[in-house]
C-alpha cells in the first residue's frame, strides 16, 4: 500500500525507468492505479500531475495518460560563486582584478542588454585562481543605473561575481555554454597556449525588464561542468 | 492574505531576489510571517522548507532561518534526443551510422563503466545532421549484457540515442560538459578545420549498479547549450 503521493510518484517513476511502461504506451487509468496502490484516486492524480510537469508523462483530458515517447533528460545545474566552486574542491581561491573602467560597450553587449548603443557601462575584467593557477577569466559589463552602489565598489578584494550576489536584485536570467579557443591576449592570462580549447559560460541577468549584468567567463583548459541526471 | 504555501513561497522568493532580505540576514520567524501573511504557521513552514531545499535559505533548529550567504544559481537543463533538438529549431534532421562493431574498449571506458578491462562492448559511431550539415558526432559504448535486444539493433535508420531511450531501462546518470578541439579524423566529419573548438558532452547512464552506456558527443563549431536561470 502506498500512502502518499510521493510514494506513488516513486513507484510510477520506477516503472517508467524500468521500461515496465514503455515510451509512448498508455498507462492504467487513475482508478485502477488507486485500487492497485490502495490509495485515494486524488493521490494518484497528484503524483501523475507532478510527473507530467517534468515531461515524462503526456496527459490528455479524454485520451488518458501515456509515457512520453522521447522523454528529454533533465539535469539540474548548480552554479555557485567562483570562490565556493574552487574552495568546494579543497583548493585555495585567489582573485585578481585586471581592469575596472566605465566604457561604451561593444554593440553586441548593449544589444544583448537591450540598452542604447551610446550609453556607458561599468566594465570589469578579473582572473580567478585555484591553488595560485589561473582558473577562469571573467569579462563583465554592469549597468550602474540598475545596481545602486556599484559606482563605489572597487572589486579589488571581492569579485563582482560575489559582490553582485550580495548587493544586486535580480528576477531571472539566461545562461549559455559553448566552446572557444584561447586568443593571443587571453592565453597568457589563462596560462595556456593560444588556440587551446576553452569552456565558456555567458550569463545575462535581469531585474524585471532591465539588464543588470552580462558576463562571459572563459575557463582554463581542462575545466568540466558536471551534474547528475 | 496569502492562502497557500505556493503563494507564500513566491512572496518569500520575491523578497530574497529583491534583496529586501539580504544574503546572510535572518528573516522573520514563522509565527510573525504567518501573522503578516494571514495564513497558518504550517503554511509558512511548508514554503520555507521548500525554499531551503533549493539552497536559498539556511534553516537551523534553534537559530532560525537566514538567507543563504552565497546562494548558488540553479538552472535546469533539458536534454532532448538529438532528433528533437534539431527538429525543435525547425531544421531537418539527418542521421548517418559511421560504424557498429563489438570491441574491447579503451581502458578509460571500461574503468568509467566499472567493467573488467577484457570484456567486449558494442561500439557505435554516428553523425547527426541538421539541414544536411554536420551537427554532432556520437561515439558510444553499450554493454549488451545490460540491454536486452541491443545485439539485434542495427542503428542504421534509428540512432542509438533514440533506440536506447525507447528500449533500455535506466535509473540514473552523470553528465559532463567541456571543450575540446577537433582532431584530424573528426574535423572532416564535422565539416570544420582541425583545431576548431568543439563543445563536448559526456554521459554515463546506469541501471542501478550496472553501466548501460557511455557516450561522448562532439558538437560542430558554433553550438551553444542555453537555459534560463
């Protein structure tokens, strides 16, 4: 007997993953499952709705419930601040501000941040180190109009990465991962040869309708981002 | 008045993101929040527990609840089968089996799959195309002892990616993302120059304690994996 909807969910997931219920197949109706599990029909309903949200089940009002034909795998990425990512692996964190200036950004930046092309932004370049070796190169633009107090932040001892997390409001964001090669200017900073393959994250953070910050992080060669499925 | 725990959660998240409640700060206790929101204390408790699970709040039995000092950003990645990823962007999907053989894998593969180094595995190499252009190169090892029927699957018309999703049971997996450069053998298959930067995913799938399949996918230059935060 399965008492709560979480137990029903676990059993349903087990059957899907074990392919007892195969992709594309109909599953028994809620009344039959409730009888089999010895629980209320509403408990089964709650569990199936939860699984449908994750995309593993297709529920149709009249036609019943099917296992999704090609369920997409879902993975949750946890993206800590750089210092905690490094310290979390037992290494010593280091930080070096390379430059801090107020500039008109390249058009690609202002366009992504939906800002007029002639406005100025705060531009930060910094290096994050793990055990004294280059770990990642941060290239960041911040809209000072959206982040009160940022004009007085020097980012000499605390990274913009960490300062913003403490001080800037945000509602949502977008993140993209890709690969690039180290250019001749970045390679020596990252301690690698020009042309070495680099993992890149690009992140754009919004406060409701206004872009807060856009950052491009180049990770030194060998970096892997890992998670469970 | 906030009636349900989901509404309480939304309001608490809003205050955290707006920095009304700043990272590291104590938040009001449950009784005070319940009075303010006009709901039961158990409703507040349910909402705070949910947020604590995501890492945004630190709850201590005696000391009360604080906003996490450096809350990690969390992003959910949806990883569909290659065909749906390509068709989902309005492009035509193409598939080409490059090779299918039974081999003793490199030691790195058998070690990752926790198999004896002298066992044989099914080895599949295939190309996925978008609008007739190379999209990704798949290099996959499958343990036929764990996947019934795989010995009879030819993978000439349906990719192992899709066939396994339909036919192989699994319980959990691991995925890693990194960058590499195109080697001289892979570059012509991917339609790029040797040395071009490639985004890589490596995925290892388990059925309880047995590895089902390990796959390395090299994406053609320019590929980005994107998600919301």
